[in-house]
């Protein structure tokens, strides 16, 4: 099985990015990953986020009865639409999160794999879904990424472990003293929306930033990198909320373990398997005891790469 460093697009991304100066907010520290100083900048793709697409993109239950792990997305826009792993969708019969990053071509309908993040509701609140301000918090994203990779290996598609997700969400709500009538992750996030907004403002994207290496209480937690600075700036607030949710109630610590350069070196040595993507392109799934993650590559370009500390995924 090849390693990440043998996959050209991902290798080029990891070798090109520069490590910026850490920025901290509470227990969270973000190390900006910046595009190269020399050479042409990363061309901005013509992809839309779900918010930007508006009513030209519809996401609905797979049929009238619904199916927890799948939804139907129709992209009626003139450009591809990008949805990120962990992005929360609110509405219909229950709120969900994406099980992987998906780039859907214009004028195409696809079935997207999701997990439920609202255990206590199975009734229509609306016919379709809209994007929330948040993503699944990062420690649970790490577990979900690992379970999806395991599911793909079994030939079962991009499926998560729904029972594990519900259990983890309940533990998080108890830790944060945040009850919800329907056990909805979004309700917990909304209770702390002021603290999450402050984190997003303090850790806002910098000029030229294409990614973030994130530490929680000094310990490496995860990494997200996008194709270009403008795209990163547009999606980072939602991803940042997911990281910031893990920092709620935690005390800051001094020092970063391991060093950012060591994390990037570690990623290059992880084994990877290529699988068909749900929409456009191909996925490279990363798996080892130390790292779990994936990268969506379309026409030789990394759309979104994510990686998480393997200890967090267990």
C-alpha cells in the first residue's frame, strides 16, 4: 500500500505549505498553514459552498420515509458545490453531518452519506436542509473518519458508527451541562454560540492561509487544508467552531506536542488507499495508529485534506 508521500497531489501540498506563527485562544492553538511565498498563488476554484449556492442546491431526505445514513442532494447551480466532512445540515426529519467531503458537479443529483446528530427527533421540521454555522466537533470527527475508513475497507461505503456518535454527543452535552429536547448537537452549540463566535474571531483566517494545524491543551488534535486561501477563509469559520467546541471547559497549557513540522512529516509517512469519491474525484484515505484522515483530489488538485491524531480516534 502506498504512503501519502507517494501520492503526488497530497505530497505537493504538504511540501509547499509554510508553517505560520501559532495563534491561541483559550485551550486552543491554531498553527496557520500558508501557501508558498514564491511562484503563482493558488488559483481560486469556482466551487460554491452550500450557503453560497442558496436555493439552487437542495438537500432532502432520500424519500418520504427517510433514511438516517443517506440524503439526496441536487445541484442546480452552474458550478460545483462543495460540502465538507463534518459539516452540519439542519432540518427535515433530523439534523445530520457529512461523513466525507463531497464535490458535486453542476446540474447533478447524488446520494450523500451522513450521520445523525439529533437522536430525539424523526419527524419533518422542514422539507429540506440548510447549512448550520457549525461542524461536528473535532474529537468526534476524528472517530467518525476512522469508522468511515473501516466501513470502506469492509465494502460497506462511507458509513459511520451511529451508536458511537450518539453516545459521544450525549457525553459532550453532559460535560457542558447543555440539555436539548431532541438531543441535538446544534442546540448545544447554540447555547455556547457567544464563546464559539469569540474563538472564530480570535482565530480568523490570515492572508495566504490554506490550512490549520490545531492543538487542544498543547496536544495535536487535527488538520484541515483547502485548495486556496479564499476558499479556506470561506469555510474556516464553520470548521473552527468544531475545533472550538472541543476547547469549551478546558484549561490552556503551554507548549505544542509534537512540533508542527513533526506532524507534517508524520503525515507524509502514513499509508493511504485510494477509493472512488462520492461526487467528483477520488479519495485518499489515511490510516495508521498515529493518524486517521482523508484527502479529496479532483483533476490532480487537493480539494480538502483532513487528518486527526490517532489517539483521539480510538
